[in-house]
């Protein structure tokens, strides 16, 4: 079986890669240049960065160690 495909340049063909903007700055708003720029679509389904985890309070650490000791003693 022989398959062949014809590839043609479409209306949106371009050899240059257009960089989409990701941030709207106050300068863009003041000059009005944001109207001519293309912005990257926002992904509302993306997960954010996980919050930085804290540490246990020192007294809670001592309490858990004492609890473990008493549990091992019966």
C-alpha cells in the first residue's frame, strides 16, 4: 500500500515564530500598545505551586516523641 500526502501553505503560514505576551504591564496600558499584541490564553485548569510547608512546633515534636515512647512501653 502506498500513501501520499500533498502539503500546501495555508493562510496562516509564517516562517517567523510569533512570541505571545504573557503579562500585561502598566506601560502597555498607558501607551495602548496592548491592543496590537497577541496574548497567550490563560489556563484556568492549571494547578498552582504547592505552598511552602512549615515545620512542627518544638513542643509538638516532644509530645509526639513522648507518645511514641509510651506506646512502645505499652
